[in-house]
C-alpha cells in the first residue's frame, strides 16, 4: 500500500519514511533494527557478479553516513558469515535489458534484514530502498521494521543527457548514473550527436569526431567504460545518433552526405538548423550501414535511437535543404513521395532494414511515426501526448517525454503529475501495454558540467517516482517533503546540484561573504521554456554559463515555501505562519544594502541590481499587507493601486531571471484590500 492510501495512524508511521520512489506495498510493524558496529552482509543464491561491488558500495555509504567502522571490507561470494545481519538472496543473474525483473521483497525485523529478489537487479533496487530507510535518534541509527514488496509500474524509466550541445565528460555521466540508480531509473538515453557536436570516436569514419567535435568526444574505450558502469547499476544505455536532421556536425567531415553542397561548419548558436542528410543519395545508406554497424557493436542494448526530430517538414520551415535541392525534388516526383514527411518515412524504412541487419530495434522521436513503418519501432513522444495515443492506436510501442523536459525549468510538481498513462486515457488494455514508460530530457543548450546536475536533480527523482510507483501515489506535498531528503542523499554520490550553488555564488561575489547574494538568488528562477533565447541573443555554445541565471535553481525552494505559507496563512490565519512571513519579508526588505555592496565589487552582478531594488519594494508591500491583515485594517485604494503597479512591473524578467515571490505578495495585497 502506498503512503497516500494508509489510515491515519499508519500514515503517521509511514510519513516518518523518506522513500522515493514510494514502493508498491509497505507493511509497517513494531520496532526497529538497530545498526551496530559489527553489521555484516551476506549474498546468497545465483546473482550476477555485479551484486558484490554493489553491496560493498552500499556498506560504504552506510558506514559513511553513520561513521561506524564496520569490520567487513569488500564483499565477495566467499563471504559466508552465518549470522549476517543483511542477507541478500537472488535467484538468478539479471540481464540489463528492457523488461527484466526488478522486483524485490525487503523485510526488516529487530534481528535481521532480508532482501529477496528474483534477480540481482531487483536486489540493487532494494538496497537503495534500504539506504533511504536509514533513520536516527538519540540512541543511534536504525531501520524501521517494515516489509516492502516492490515492483516498477513502467519498464522504461530513463534520463536523456544531451552531450552534443555541451559536451559532458565521463565523470559527469557516471555521477548521474549513480543518481539514476538511487531513484531506480534504468535507461540512460545518451544523445551523442547534434548540429553542435559529434561526440563519439568512429574508427571507420574518423572525420566524424575529428572534425565534428572541437576535440570534445568520447573514445570507444570511454564509451565501453560508461556502459559497464551503467550495467553494474542495472541501467541500460541507449545511444542516439540523430538523423537525418540535427546532423550538421556529421557534414563537417563528410559534406557529400548533405542535401546542400557545403562546406559545413559546426554550429555555435541555438535553435533548429535544417542541414540534413540527403535521403536520395545511396552513399548515405552505405555510410550509415557501416557507421551504425560500428556503433551497434559498441552499444550492446538492442534499442538504437535514430533521432528523426525537426527535419524540414511543413510550410513554416525554411526551405533550404530538402526543398531547395532539385535532385531531391525530382526524386520525390519520380517515386510519388507526396511531402517531406513521406520522404522521411522513406528514409526511415531504409534505416529499419540497416538496423535489423545489425540486430537493433529502431527508436526515434515522434516524427518517425508513419503508417508505413513496421510495428517493431518505438516512438518517443515529445511535442504532445497525442503522439503516444496515436502511436498506441496504430500498434506502436512508445515512451513519453512530453512533460518531462527538465531543461525548461518548470516546477517539480508539473513533471510529477505528468502521467504516461493517466486514468482517463482512451486506450484499451492492449494499447496501454504498448506504453513502455518515459524519459526526462536534459537538453544542454544552457548547461555545463558545472550546473547540469542542478537542472537534473532533484526534480528527476520525482519523475523517477512517477515512472516507478503506483499511479495513485501523487500527493504533491508529500513528494516535496521526501524530495528534500532525497536531494541531500544524492549528494553523497558526487552530484553537485546542491554544493555547486554556493560555489557559483562565491565566484559571482568574488568572496566567501555571499549571505545577501544567496538571500536574493534563493528567490529567483531562470525564465521558463525557451524564453532565455529570445531575451539574450548572445547565448552560444561558448557563452559563459556562470551568471545569476545559471546559478539560480529551478523550483526555488525558499520562494515556493513562501508562496505556500502565504496561502496557508490566508486560509487559516495561523500566528506562527504570520511570524514566519513577517521574518521573510523583513529579511528581503533589508537585503539590498548589503547586496549592493557586493555588487559594487562584482560587476558581473550589476545586471541583477534593478531586481534587487524591486525585491525591497515588493517586500515592503508584503509587510504593509501583512500588517493590515493582522490589525484587520483595509489598505486604502490609492496605495493598493500603486502597489499593484509595482508588483506587475516586478513580474518582468531581469537578466533572464524572474522573482518567484511576487505572486505570493500579490495574494497578501489582494487579501488586505478586502
Ligand atoms: C526534440 O526536443 N527536438 C526531440
């Protein structure tokens, strides 16, 4: 049973837990297993070898959190302590493939912990649950007594990392794989090629990485290392080689594959480019056959992503490549190819044959959906959930990414409530089975290795829960409560979403004294969706990603809690909450003097000075409204009208950030006017 379905007493017990994703079924019992200094682990059954280092890592994390010096060093199959405290039993080796059994049963009694799983991959999921259960009181550390029976709702629970637009070194990928494993995600979708960069070494066509990457690419040895690291955590790696569009970087070294004569240069700016492979050129297929063959041998997963998004389709697209090429136009006429969508389907059907020959299953963005395609391919929906529904109705398997675009800086609850299979979806049972799961997408126009984690985490943990936990688990407040604790636990894996915040603030301030700067940046978020690109025309692949907008985090917690406190106060008039609001507003009202001293020494911060002044004014309005509400006075019409003007102005972005407390202050003002 999930927390949201428990009775009041059970809920009281369950809410002391910080599990994310919430398991399928939790049964609470009395007591706890007290962690002691001679805690030991034993693995039995017939697991894959990956379980031993995984159990060792778990033991080290437990030791790291508790400071206990456990006697056990490195866990191996030879460890057979008869009285081990944690017994892990797996029936068979798990295969890192779609649909593998990930179920586990975790039983904690005061004397023992048993983790039973069909496969070692299920056991890995259970070990993460156990780590999340670690609790503490004045007597030490313990695990509460529970029985957890758990299994995923969806088989495909992925994170896309785009390394084409901004290259991400191997260590960035690895720490994110650890984060994924911690929240039971099981697919890394590695977006390896873009107009801005070709990131894989090809031994057959070396000009791909030599001329298409500025020197920022993975060697095949790097790739094998990442795949092994992922497999050790029960995570599949699905590579994406985006064709025929998003392919400028391929054409730098091999311009003859393109639909225009070339030469081509690596793209430095953002926005859709229309350079595309020429689908009428037989050499393109010979090239892809060779190259995909090389990559098919490098990447063991049967699924192979060919992109397929945003090719020259429809009237609104610039007719530069396919439409302006007389050879392509003549070819279409001769072969009765009605439009560019049909031309792309023609291209894709040849790709399916190539991939089938290399024993791969084709997956691509929703633009590859076409009646003529074989039902073996998988559709990834990104523009609308309709693509998934029509894919399922037409008999295609699909995964959902629409609503999981974490690069767009939307709040966690927006992603959390986005369900691949909402209760009202109009599909029959068979069609529903075609929906495999979903993927968060970390497109990398506006991130570097320094701040990418802060765009992925902790929000992706909530998406992980949506894809793993039962459908009815959707209490937003409870999600946020647990997310805070999970976010800190993710730090122990080397993720930088929390710690780089202060580092980036220190660099901006040129000083360790960041108090006033932090107070301000805690209240702002980057503008949403694609707005930064319209506000700033200087954003390129070599632009600085170190400003306040790059430091500020999505779903700013301090601002969110303020807005929540405002609505709680306006609903119930609670005195403690009023005092909290008063303290917040006073702090913000007085922040500017100290911040302006920092800004004087730090020209990089000059761009946010106007918003810092605005914060002073907004906080003043908040204080006056709060005081009127407490004294049961009504604010006069004139000052309300003035205040409204100030707040309307305060909603406008400055330096690509927006102030996230204005709507809360508006609510206070509104109430004070009644
Ligand atoms: C995409 O966002 N172009 C798949």
